[in-house]
C-alpha cells in the first residue's frame, strides 16, 4: 500500500468486539507529510476504534435483520414481498422512461427471451458444457434486472460465476431453480402487462 502514488504512511487498526473482527480502520498520510502517528496518536486511535466497535456491530445487526426480512432463509433470494416491490419499482422506472408501450416491450422481451436461455443452460448442464452454460445465463442477468426479476438475475449471476469457476457442485441447484423462478416472475409481469393502458 505504501507504494501507491501520493500515499505516505499508512496505519491500519482492526475494529474488534468481544474478540470478533468487525472491520478495519485505515488512515493514510499524504506522501511527503510529516509523520503524525506517534505513541500518543496511536493511543488515541486505539480509543477511537474501541468506541467505534459497538456502533459498527449495531449497524451490522440492523443490516442483517433488514436482509433477513427481505430474503428467503434457505435460498437467500428476495422473498415474495420484496420481489413484488422490486418488480413494481422496476416497472415504474420503465414507465417513467418510455411510457406504457415501452413497459410492454420490455416485458415481452423478457418473456420471449428468457425461456430460450434457461433451456440452453439446462441443456448445457446436462452435457457438462460449462462454457455454453456460462454464455447462456450471462444475458439473463440484465434482461431480468430490467423488469425487476431480481431473484432470476441473482441466480443467473451465481450460475455464471459457478460455471466460470467450474463449480459443478453448485451448478445443478442453481440451474434447476431458474425455470420456477422465471415462472414466478412471469406471473407477476403478466398481471402488470394486462393492466397497462392500451
């Protein structure tokens, strides 16, 4: 780190609470500045880190509670309430950008495009062709995210990463979950599509 342009002295202080590492506080001096980290400064830094620890733990706790409230405990994917909010928010953004016609086009693109990619991923998995699987799920990430189908987008992202890393243990579960996750998104999007003004 000390070889970074413009960076002189660096001090890193671990943030711990009850023996558990919560993070790392890093302070850097500009290159050429007079060193300021003597014994007194280090003692003050240690005190500051000790005072930070409860706040950091509390923030981590609230972050975990918020995540658990919005995600399924088994799959870690967005739960139904969160899923519907994400879809509705995405559709609202699309409608703001291009009106009801644009929303209809984006939904139709998703509904027409995703099944072929899912089928290609399933075929590639059955043949053990991880390169083809990686290429099949890659475009699913964006086409799903565009309409708020975040769970499908996340599955595609994890499947792509697993295929890239030759993680044959994780892939079957990920690929198998694509079709039912698509079906859930489809049900919501078809309702929205039917309610769009003509």
